[in-house]
């Protein structure tokens, strides 16, 4: 685990982390030496009343006090190093992960990854910070301190020392095995707990449907089954954890009993060995004390290892390649050249897409759900890279355009709008932080955000809430479009934002989109009939292929898949024949 920890931290922090580990080892060994010196001191005290006098007591007492003073200094420095390393590790991991995330393809940030990533950046990093600040020292102490005591005890009595030396690796092995069993038990427990929680939440949320359908008893059986599964999982947890804990405890207690029996045999066998036996027993107690916590500490390390491995997996994700010799496009047209792509190489999504989007035109992508429309649109700004073929802007492969230059040419407005916790103005200005206030206000007016500001309690400084949840969906869309207008790029990509809005918001956003797309190269995933009919070019996609391409009139005249699609949409929308022919 230490190798993984050193691999994920910033290179500049690795020397400090290594120094921290050295201090922790010195701390643990120092404690073992101080405790080990208690053996000759105890023996000297017990023999002082007989033939040795008090000289030996004062000698060993001086040695113990000097060693204790040195250990106090080392212990203080090791604690400072651990706390400093924990804080540096937290800052360094957040910084390194953040820097690496900015280099990953935007297609990497799926819903399935964003949730766990958020938990990892908060709880996971804190847990790893705790490794350096609070966990390494007791783990190292639990191993090196007993080992040091065992070595010192060997110098005084080889039989007692040999028994302790055998105990250390055996206890470490048992603790490691116990930690693995406890980790498996955690997986079983969490899986069962998630199942119960999911069933109970589902049961509560679906009460109206269940009562209307009379299926309450059926749903109760599912909840009961989940609870029964949780009970069985709890029994499985006990089967895993109890033997692990008992096994480690037995090894440690067996070692202590062995030391007790051996010391007692020595004391009974020879009168002059009584002092040695008693001193050995006192040292054996201090030997057992740190090693008895090894199983619990190994389990904690095993749990932290999971977060560490997940962070390592993120950092091992290859970044989006940047061109070594960036090229600058000479125009704003977009070309798809035999584009093939799949999130999974074995399951391609796009199959040989070829099309040209001329500058200053609007191209509508239409087709059934799952046809690949959004996937195709996301390839233009390099949310992902094509598997084969090329996407070109102004005749240049997007992979040969520097990332900041490429994204600086494209404005994107999708249906799922995310706003940052801040003011309305902050969220618009995000597109151009250096924009003048007049430019921000002009973009807002074009998107009719000024209507939102006029009724907001604090005007432009009104907070939008976490992820923009203080605003309605239509209001969030207006701010998103204002952001795109302020960016003022020659290429615009839209997942038509009016598709799921009420009439008032749809009307407001339609005017804003018109302002956004004027005299630009526009690629729109079209849902509205007016947008589809008014497009300069329509690409009809199905199953990752362009089935038909042309203008609205051309495709209707061809009487193919598009014509059938159009008639269905017209019927669903309730349009009249006059409307469709207007």
C-alpha cells in the first residue's frame, strides 16, 4: 500500500512522505528500545538487595532516562511529520486529481462516474489523509515495537527472545488474513444494506402506484425478502469476522502463555533466574500490548486501500492526447469523415458517418432514441475521440487542434443544464471571465435572463442554488444560452433546449436560440418540428448510421424513413396539413 501511496501523491511530496515514514519507524523502534531497557533495569532492581548492590540500578536507570529523553524528541518529531504529511497529502491529492481530471475526455464524466468521484474526493481523500496522519504510526508501532522488544529480549535470554521472534511474523500473518476476511465481510454487509435501503425507499416512493394497482402485498414480500437477505448477510458477516478475530487473539494469547510458562519454568528451576524470569514477564506484557491491536489496524488499512486503489485508477486513466504540433483551422465548417466510434470497442455506436456542415448553416440531427445523435455531436468538441475516421473543423482534424483553441471555437447548450452555486451573473460570466459588465448584460438580455433578474430578490447577485436548483428548468436554460451568447463562438452545438419546456419558457428560449445561432455553423439535435423544417440540412440517423440526408422538402419527396418519421411527429403534435405545407 505504501508503494501505491507514493505513486499517487505529487512527486514533490514524495520525499516528505518518505521522511515521515522514516520518522515513524524511528519512533516505533525507539519505543521498543525504551521498553526493552526495562528488562535489565527490572532485573537490577530485583537483584539489588542481594549481591549486586545499587550500582547497577543507577547505571541502568541513567540509560533508561537518557533513552526516554531521546525517544520523547523522536516521538514529537514523528507526530509533527505525520500531521504535516496528512495535511500536505490532502492538498496534494486534491490538486493532482483536479489537474488530471481537466485532461480527461469529457465523455469520461458519465453519471455513473460523477457520483462516486464526488464521494472519493471528499470521503476518500480524507480517509487517505488519515493514513499518513493517524494510521501509519500505530501500524508501524504494532509491528516494529514488538520486533525490537523481541530482539532485545533475545540478547538477555535467547529462549524468551526466540519465542517472541516467532510470534511477530505469525501475528502479522494472522492479522493480514483477518483484515482480508473483515474486508469481505464489509462487502457483504454493504451490499445487503444497499438492497434493504433501496427496497424500502422504492416501497415508500411507489405507494400511490402500489395502492392504485392493489399490489401492496406483493411489494411487502419484496421488502421482506430484502430484510431476510440482510439477516442472512449478517450471519455471513459473523461467520467471517468472529473466526478472524478469535484466530488473531489466540495467537497473541498463546504467545503470552508460552512466555509465562517459560519464565515460570526458569524461575522454578534456578533461584538465581527468578529476577530474569520476572523481568521477562514484565517485558512480555509490553510486547503483547501493541501487537494485540494489529488485526484492527490491518483492517483499517485494508479499508483505506480501497480508496487508494480507486484514486490510483483515476490517475492511471490516460488523458486526452494533445497535439505536439497544433494546427489552426482556416474556417468554421465541420466535416465527418467515415467516423466510427464506440464507448466499448466490442459494441460500436457510430458506423461510418460522413457528412459536411457548411459555415453559416444549420444542420439538424433527427432520428429515433438511441440512434447516436448525441454521441455524434459530442465528438466535435472532443468529449471523446473517434475510434476510426476523423472529425474536422476548417479542414483540420480536431485531434490536431490545441484543446483551448478547439473549445474556444464552440458553444454548447444541452438540455441538462448545470449551474454552479453562485449568482446569476457569475454563471453567465463563466463563459468569459474578462467580459465587461455591459457585455454580460447584453448577452443576458438576448437570452431574456433580464426577466429573471427583474423578479429575483437580489437582482444580478441572486444565488442560483446548488446545481441551479433554486431556478426552474426554463430559467436555467436561459442562463445557459446567455452564457453561450457571451462566449460568441463561430460554432454552436444544441441539444434543442425547448423540447421539454412549457410554452412561455419555450417562446423565450426560441428567440434566444435565434440570437445565438445567427450566422454561425450550427449542429442541433432537433426535436421541434419548426427547427427540423427550417434546417439547411437534415441528417436522419438510425442505429449509428446516416440513413438519409437532405433538406426537408427533398426528404419528404423521397418518401423514405424521414417522411415516415415526419408524418408521425406531425400527427403526435396535432399539426394541420396547412401548417406542414406553410
